C-alpha cells in the first residue's frame, strides 16, 4: 500500500495536549508512515510561536545583546512537553549547541530551523519512529535557491528504506551543510516534497480549521467548508487571498497527481477539504467552488485610436511594466483601449518612470491610472457548462448597489474576475455569496 504523508502545523503541536491528539491521529492509520512537523505554534491568541522566539534570539545575539531570556522561554516550551509526555530527551545538550551557535556566528535560517528540528526529534521519540533530518536531503543552492529535482532524488533514496519517520518541515541545506529555510509557513512545502518523494497516495495537511472555506468568514459569517476543490481552483482562490496552504506546496504534489486533504487536528472526524486534479461528480455539478478577493490594485487605462491595427502595441505596454519588474494581473482590452491591472504596491515603486516610458514609447491619446480597486474572483470549473452564472453574479453586485469597474473572464471559464471600488468590496462579496447560495438552494429544491 502506498503511504500517507501527514504534515502537522504549529498549532497542532503547540503543547503536550496537542502532541497526544496528533499521536492518536497518526496511530489511527498505519499508512501514516511519514510525518512532517512544524515548530510549536501559538497555544492561545496572545502566545508567541517558537519560530518567532528563535528569530528574536538571533536578532538579539546579532546585535550583541543578551539572548538568554528568550532562549529560556524556548527551553520552557519544550521542557513542558517533555515532562508532560514523560519522554526521555536530551534537551540540555541540544540547547547548548544552539546557545554556542548564537555566541559565535548567529545565522538567521539556521536559528529559525531549530523549532522544527527539535519538535521532529521529540515527536519521533514520542511515537517511536525514526527521525530523519531534512538538512540531509532537502537541497538548496548556496544562494538560497531551492533545488527541486536534486531534493526529490535525495529524499526518495533516503526515505525508501525507512518504515516510519518524522521529518522536520521548513528547512533544508546546501551541499556545505549550511541551513536554508523556505518562506514562512514552509513546512507545508516540505510535506509536499516528502509526499512526492515517497509516491504517497495522499498528502494530509493537518491544521486548526476543518478545511478551506467558501469565502472569507470575516465578510460572510459561517461560509461553509469546500469539500472538494481542484488544484487549479485552489490556485485561483489562494492567489486572491484565500489562504489555507503555502503557495509552493501545491506544485510538487500536483505534478505527481497526489491529492491533498486539509484536516483539522482538533476535529479529526471532519472530512476536511480534498484537493485533486478532478472533482467527483457531485462536486463537478456545482457551478461555483469559492469566492475570494483582495484590495490594493490599480488600473492603468491607455486609449489610442486605431490601437487594434497597431501590431505590438499591447506587447510594448506590457514590456515597459516588465522592464520595471511590475507583474500584471489582468488585462481587459477594448478596440481602442487597454487596461492593465497591477498591484498598487509594486506599481508605486516605479510609477513615475513607467508612466513616462508609456508616454514616450507609445504616445497614447489618453493615459490615466485609477487606484483603490479591489478584485473579486468567483471561481468554479462548474460554471463552464452552465448558463446564467455570470448574469447571476453581476445582478447580485448591482443589487448590492455596487458599480462594477472591470470584468475579466478567462477563456477556460474557470473564473469571473470583477473589479470594484475598495469601499464596495465587502458589500459586493456578500451580495455574490447570497445570490449563489440562493441559487444553489433553489436548484436543490427543484
Ligand atoms: N515554523 C515556521 C513558521 O512559523 C514554518 C511553518 O510553521 O510551516 O513559519
């Protein structure tokens, strides 16, 4: 039987009580053979993550200040887990190594990685599994670039002889053994790499929510969990701000066709969200999978008579943005007009220079910038085969008293993107969600 890789996040392993829950989950299915862990996270809302304490130690030591009180806080977190679980573990020796490192040449990535390293060692001892250090096989180039193929080869060779192992998330090392980390939340990425390397049949990502929500619960209360979603839908929603997984965690498993299951450590019976290439028939019928959005966009409006006849106009406009390192998000066009939607923060870094170059190189009849745009993505493969979804979405926005400033629908019919004023964003999302849930209910009734 192909194994299951289970990754547990920081809140899932924040203290001894959580360790017990996780151990029970792991033992409940003998296929859960490879376990990837984060560092202990927050135990309550006012608490501090161990990773943040480690960064703090490094900052203090690098500034020549005393790091010991913060290191003692970290000792306290691990000591409590060891004591309450009754594990034999040489914590003092481990912390001495970290302390020596801080006193000689503190390195940020090495320090940050120690939370995952210690937690994995502890959890391996708690379960009676092997500990396998990610620094041995998760490979980075000396400049910090992640090396995917090398990692996959090394990880599969290292893990295949192991029956069961716990692997720390978040970090790896270059050939010289120097530690490098992924960006924050990167244990999700390690979990995906391990899943690919051992050809897992499933990548379980255990966290503190019961899956991905239909929309932002700060805008629409109790939005409901998405039971199934495709990798592509997930990518669209995550890009627009719905966050449930580290962005880079999807690619390794998607390529290998391994489904991801988002699960809740505190409610292990909840089925969570399944992410895969295809949807089961019931989910495929559903027109919309989720709604997400973000504020902070600007639209560059360029007008030029006979633009359509001028070959290369669009390419030149986009290349000016590219030359200044500004990616474009959407690009709706008319016959003689073109709008390019960009992230305002990225655009602000070179606004004047970009506008000057457009004037100089393209000599448009009219050039303006509209700031303060919010973009809403209504996402679902199911809308492809169904009439009237767009009409329903646009009427909902109109009924919410919101003016639509821009519309973009990709040719794949996977999403409808709507631009509205930032001030109207929440109202528009609420209107769309209301209309879609009314529609689903009436379809079910009929
Ligand atoms: N511990 C790291 C962080 O806090 C990585 C992770 O939890 O995935 O970002």
